[in-house]
C-alpha cells in the first residue's frame, strides 16, 4: 500500500463564469507504509479555457509555461502510472478531489481510479496548511501554492498523525454537485434577471440559452445529468416564483 499526498492548483473562474475551475498544476508525494517519501510528481497542465490572471499571480505560474505544457489527459495518464495499483489518495481539502473529478468529466477521463479511498486531511487539523504547520512547530518548505511544495508540506503533517491513513471516513463524490455545481450561479442570475424584467423564465427557455448549452457541452452532460440541472433550476425557480413554478415545466 502506498499513500499519495496530492495537491492541485487551479485556473480559477469568475463568479459568473460557466467554465469549470480547471487544474493547471498537479503535485504529489508517494509514501510507503513506513511513511518514507519514495517518489514525487509534478506537472503543469495546459488549460482549455480562458486564463485567470489572478490565479496565475496567486500560483506564480506564467502563461507561457502553461501554454507549452501537456493537456489534462496526457498528464493524468502519467499521474495514474505514478500512483500504481495499490494506494490511497490524500489531499489537504476535499475540493481537490471534487475538482479532479470535474476535470476528468470535462476531458472524458474515467474516474474509477479516484472514486474510492480518498482521505481529506483537513478533518484532522485546525486552520489552513500553514497554520497547521505552525501549530506543530514546523516551517513551510518551499513556495506556498506550488503544488509539489504544498504536497510535501502536507506529507510532513501526515507523518505526525499516522492514524489518518487508517481513517475509513472517505470522501464520497456527489454526482449531482459534479454535474450542476458550475451552473448554479448562472441559474440564479438568469432567474433574477427575469424577475427584474417582470418575466417568468421557463426551463425550456433557460435550456435554449447559449450559456446553458455551452455548459452542457463543456461538462459532457448526458440526458439524465441534464435532468439534474433541470431539478436544480426548478428548485431555485420555486424559491423565486413560489406556486407559479408549476407553469415553468412546459411553458
């Protein structure tokens, strides 16, 4: 059994964008059962969507570096080989697992290799990564928000709480959130705009919208997953319109 401490850095997104929070760097540390580091992994990833300038400054990554990097599918293929066959994935925060699964869906990458034995370290510490290090008398190694350096620092904390690797409270992916998380804000904005114009926005009209169609295409949503989006739309529409919501199903 190996333990893979993973850290991801993201392109980021504006609060109104329908583009996903895609991964632009992945770093990981592989430890054996004696908690010895036996291998590391680091790779930048060429983004598919518009670059977020703040995200680049936050991570200290240049646009040129990303544009000459390998695409997600190629990097993940190498990372899966790095992980091997018998391992647990450990991250500082469940958002890394969630975003990894979203990016796999966007890029048509199967997720069998990341759907079990996912451990979130933050359940065992207070505060952020740097705060946890300070609380335990450790200094941060390297550069903050560098994926490999963050993974190395998380591995230091893992060694202090070996019981984490025996935890059976694994992160469980929420299929509905994976399919609808990126369109939630767009639904609310669309409904609010309709209300401002003294209109009722139907599901059919929302579905025909260019941004909605773009989201469905980006996320590769199947029919049953589009119904998840519809259910979320109807939930928010009910909050906005009350009893009039029934008219929206086939309006």
